[in-house]
């Protein structure tokens, strides 16, 4: 891959170093997500840098301490802009960024005491009411946010034996890929899990899967799943 143009207008606003106690360390960018209005970039200093693509400004969203690393980030536009970040410590953080012209202020939600290992992937429901996250221990969880009460409730959905590498969601269906297999969890059917393929992959790997965009009114869903030897399953 090659950049079409250097992103100096963004990188110039992100520091090259982070201060950890008396030591100065190189700041590394670890993950990103993008929508039309914002670019969210995680770092190894517990901070997400939120770049406003209209105003050409960067806001720092502190997710953890400077010794923690933001492992994954997801951003969605709903009533407000919602940014979710998962950290290596197991902490998840949600920032609610008000839409322009509203009187509401930025809100922050902490999601703790559910993931005991590094959060590896995170995704939003389309209406930004739920967050799904997976970790290196195979745990998959769901967090529901009550914006009126400023409360969040997190529960375990199910556990896999291997690290989770990707999650995706359409209403009532959660797609989970691990180092060994890809499954669909039917949330409306007591979290019944159905595996893709007859058996697990012989060799572990970071093979993800996602739902294809659905045409309006289409009830059937299509899944694209990566397989070893550069294969794709549909």
C-alpha cells in the first residue's frame, strides 16, 4: 500500500513522544477507524486522537493511563458521534461527542471488570445502543448504554477457546472470528452459536469475517469469511 498523499496535516498535530514517569518513549499509532466526519487513531499511550476532518483539529480522548495501549477503536455516527476504544488492560472506554449545534456536552463511559485480557476487537450496533467486544482470552461481551440515565450494563455473551480477532453485528446476529474458527451467535435464540464449516481450522491465524452490506428491505444476510491460502468463503 502507498499513500496517495502524505497526511502531514494530521500527523503534525500528534506528538511523536509520550512521557512515562521520568522516561520519554516513542508514541506509536496502533489502530484506527474512520467515518465521514472524524478519524479516530489509537496509541500506545492510552490515548485516542480524534481528528475532525472539517475543522482540521485533533482532540485527545484519554482512555487509560500512559502505560496502557489502545488495541482497537470503533466510531459511529448516531444521534451523537460515539467513539469506543478497547485497551490491552481489558478496559473499554466510550466517548459521546455531541453533534454540532447541540447543547449537550461530551460524556465518557467506563466499561471495566469484564475483560481480564487484552480487548482485541470492538464494534457498534447501528443505533449505537450496544457495543460488542472480544478479547485475547476468547470472551465476547455486550454493553448496553442508557444515555438518558448515563449508565452502562455489560454482560458476557459466550466464550471461545481461542483469542477473538474480529466481531461484526447486524440486528440479532453477532459474527465472531477467532484464531481457530468463525461462528454466528443468534442473540434472539438464547445465544445459540453456529460454526462456519464442519470443523476448526487446522492452523491458527488472524482470519476475520464480516457481514456484507444489506440492501434496504433485504432480510437475508451474507457473510464473507477469510480462510487460509488466500481463500474467501461466502
